């Protein structure tokens, strides 16, 4: 999940110029969005709120951003609109096999060690959590890596990848499992040949990969929702916490720590760090990534 990447706002001036957000209206909306989902929107991105939400105001026949705030708070359709708001303020820029150095460490170090440990314990139950899964590229990638690692054993294991995102719209796309070649731009050719079927200009994910993935909405600022997630051996939460303030980061990371089984691992985005957020994890430094481990 990403929030307002500049690459996604080309042509933003095509929005209506009739809506301008005042400082007070911006503060109201910013604080309400933070309260609802933990995403903090800096004042430097005020103009993006203005541009991105103009179409919502037009569609709802509202006169200004103050009316929109009250609509979100009090209208009978406010829950539906909150879903629309989450879709507007989050933009999902991702791809299959994103950040190959990190995934290589995951496959060769983290996953191998975890599978060996489970085999030694005479169990074949593995739980992975993709928190902030966007349109599904990450959990499907993890499913492919697991298939590659287990080979003929794959179907004999009890594997579940829990894939969550704030936006239901991206989850609809993820469940379909149909992608353009742009989503495959960082994917090895042999992986594309093995796990995708080309239909016209699109690529359809192998149905076997879908069988181990459960897609559902989640709000990472909601502690109750986080506690409902089955405990995990491995958590991926990449390029998500960078959009939270320090307090929300601490809250979310604490929930991840509680969710992980003893000895479990957390992997975050390459531009993210837990250095000033949490000392609970033991960092394991590898070329290209840091793995955060919950000690047994």
C-alpha cells in the first residue's frame, strides 16, 4: 500500500478547480482519517487531499470539504463512503517479485530454516501473513516461492497465507488474479511460464496458488481486528508503516510481535526501519535486507 505517490498524480490538474480546502477543513479531515486508519497526511500533501477528493464532493453534491467531513461523520451512508475514501487516499504501486534481494534472503535463509524447523518438529503447518497486500502481487509471489521451495511436497503441507489490505477494491482485483505484463516486470521469465496462463494481453495466476491465500480487509489501526489474525511464522508488511506516525508504527509493530510465533520473522520495506520504533525484535542483517526475528 502506498499513499499519494507522486507518480500517480499526473494529470491531477484535470480535477475541478471549484473546490478548495481551507486549513481548518484539512485539519478536520486529516485528523479524522488518522483516527480511522492510522494514516497520517502531512501538511505538505494538503493539495493532494484537495485534488483526490474533489470528485467525491461532486458525486455526493456537496459544496465544500466541511460538508464532506460531516458526511463522513454523520450520514447514514458514511460507512460506504469511508470505503471510497480509503480507496482514494491509498494508491497501490507494486509488482510480482518486488525487491529481489530481500526475496532471495527470504527464500534461501528465512524460509529454508523455518521449513527445516517444522520438519524437525514433525509438522507441516505454516502460516504467513501479508499485511498490506495491495492487489495481490506479494501474497501470490510468496505462494510461488513456497511452491518452488517445497516442489512435490507443496500439496502435502497445511499452508495458509493471510492477505489483508485496507481497501476492498484492491482485494477484489487480488481475488481475480488477473494481471498485465506491467505487474510482471520484475518477475523471472521461468516463473511467468510456470505459474501464469496468458489470455489475450493479460496473465492469469495458477489456481493452485489461490488455494492457500485468504484475502480480507483489515485496518491496521484496529487492535481487535489484528488480534483475530491467526498466529504467524512469518509476517510481510512492506511499504506500509512508512505512512504512519511513530505512535501508530509502535502500535502496529507491537501487534505484529504479539501475532508472531516464537522464533518468527517480520520483513518490512527496504526504506523502512524499526530502529527507533521497537527493540523487541532481534535484527538479522543480510546483504539487501534486515530480518526482524522474535526470539524463541
